């Protein structure tokens, strides 16, 4: 593991006064973590430094070909004022899997975690305490070579920035209407769907915008080959309660191996629920709405935690789920997961790392 250097800031910023109006990912803290990679030298000089803008060549590879990856996690404030992280090792392990897909050199996960802990040590006071707020953590790696040819870079920057944030969707836990997208696709098998990389999200924006114009909050993606099977919802994992079982698409290479996804499946099994990770056809969902088997539907991810789906629209056909209200399983998953994350409930799986 490498030692983390620290450069103090000359002046600290004012912290947000009204924690009920933070929004998501708009405000940034006093410090950031930085770590550089150069071919022949490897990852070097991990450090916590004042938050600053980057200077880079307009030819930097990341700006042209998107050789970049990111992660998302949160620091939570407990009722006793202490701070804690939720499964950060799982995020850094996934970050390295994304790195492998994008031909970005792997990094030492222990050093990354030590860098994050040091950053939280100096900036943790930015973690808000209003209900359902947290300090959003965004690790990123970018390719820096000034070279306009398609190849893996030889120079990278790993950085982590922090943002005190409220709900990802302003609607919070209110059920949303979702448009089943059958023209555009987000990812295909063999592509990059399982990686947290910019291109997947860039590919998703157009369909999201069209859905919004039609009055829906997000899209439900279908598989890229047959357009028959459920993929993700917006940038989240899709989950259904079907006939009392928790059902979600299997990890087939197009879907992100969500840490929230894994946590919810684990909690469901703890609660004695039957869990199925399998292909789920969109026909099964629409039929389930008619024959009463579709009890609930929700999206799940780090940023939004749980987002109930009240309505699905496919072409001219619309179905309402659980009368457009949040269902009991969805509510229980939200309460249990956030209960563990904020330290209100016991942590039977050792998911929490206390920072203070
Ligand atoms: C999530 O946390 O659900 C994400 O996919 C990150 C999002 C802000 C793009």
C-alpha cells in the first residue's frame, strides 16, 4: 500500500446552509483525492489536495474516445453524529473490473480505500444530517495522453470528488411512470454494459429525453438483440415482485453488477423471500399486470436507493402497478437498506465501515 500525502487548503469554503435544498451532485467539498499513472512508473503519488480544476490537452484521449470509468458510493451520517461508508471495498473491486474492460491499468484497492478514508477524514464534516441526505462519493479515472489515435492511454488520473447531496430524483420515493424503450438500446452482450463507463450513459441520454417529453420519468431498457427481455431501468437495476418472489434480470454482461442490487437480494433472502435472478421478458410483466401476478416494481441503485415504478407504458399499452403506490416489499427494502446505511439497524453482513 502507498502512503497518502496531504496538501492543506489555504481557505475553506462555506458549507451549504439549507440541507433540504442540496439537490444531487451540484456542490463540491474543499478537497479531492488524486493519483497519477504513467507507463513504466505505475500508479504514483496518491494525495489529498485542495479541490481544483484540471488542465489537460484538448487532445487528451478521454475527451475523444471516452476511455474513462467511474464509481458511485456514499458517506452516511449516523444519528450520533458519526460517519460511515457502505461496502466501499465492493465499489473499488468493481472499479478494477471496469478498468479491465476499458484497458485502464488496475490499481491497488487498499491504497484507493486509504485515499478515500483520508479524504473523508478531512472533508467528512461536509456530510449532511438532514433525512435522506448523504455525501456522494465519485471516484473517476480518465485517460490523459495528448493523442488523437484510438489506443489505450499510457497516462491516467484517478480522482475522487465529494458532493453533499439529497435525493437523486426530486420525486424521491413517489412512484414514477416509465416508458418501455423498444428502439434505442443501452448495451449489448460483449459491449460495456457491466462497466461504469461514460459511453453507456451517453448512449442512454437520447431515449431518456424522448421519454421525458412523453411525460415519463425514465425508460425501461430491453435487451439489444431480441428487444424482448428486461435490461436496466434508467441507470438502475430493475426489480419486480412477481407472485411474491423478488425477480431481477440475471447478470449477463449488459447489466451493472450493482452493489445496491446485491445488497437488496441478500436482504430479501434474509427476510425469507424467494429470489430469482433470470431473464425476465417484458411480455411476462405486462401479462403479470393482467393476471394479478405482478405485485410491485422498483428500480434500485446507489444514487436513488429505491425508486418505485407506478406505471409502465409500452407503445399504446399502459399498466398500473400496485395502484400507482409504493408497495410493501419496496418500502421494506428501502427502510432496511437505508436503516443499515445510516446506522439505525444492525449490520449482520459487515457492510459498514465506520469513519468516526
Ligand atoms: C446509481 O447510483 O444508480 C448510478 O448508476 C450512478 C448514477 C448517478 C449515474
